[in-house]
């Protein structure tokens, strides 16, 4: 399950995975961000706020996730990973080489700092 919130006034998408991710989760995100991107050049930022990476329900979900990244990473200015999980704290080092946005890690206690960092890229 992937809870998502689009702060449309600020161009920030907050993603909160909790249970195994499903293809429908990514379809729901696309359903919300496509109208925003029709009127705006990009998202100021995306925040992934997670205790841990919950994995995917099946191969279809993993493919949907990769397609979402492939199709949208060029339209994101900044990506904040907010987590104390070991795997997720290392993710920015790898993601920075693979995706367009600036990527930065924040601990869970720095949630507001992460949000401020994303807001500072809003134009």
C-alpha cells in the first residue's frame, strides 16, 4: 500500500509506503500527478517517508514502479528520502547516479527539514 499526498500549491508529492506495493498504487499516483504536470513544468519535489521498504506484491507492481520512475524522474527537481532504515538511508547514493532530481537523505526526525528543502526548490 502506498499512501500519497500531492501538495499542489507547492508542487510536492509525499509518498508513504506501508505494505507491499501494488500496481494500482502507482496508477493512483499517476492519476493525481498527471493533471498537475499538465499545468506545470515539474514537481518541486518528492518525499519518500518510510520506516522500511515494504517490497512489491508481485512482478507487475515492480514493473509499474520502474515505469513510474522512468517516465517521471525528469519532471522532479528534488527527491527527499526520509527514513532511519539502513537500506533507505543508502538509497540516495545510488539513486543520484540513476535519476534526474537532486537526492538527499533525512532521518525521520528531520521530516520538517526535508519538507523545507523540497519547498526551497519550488519556483
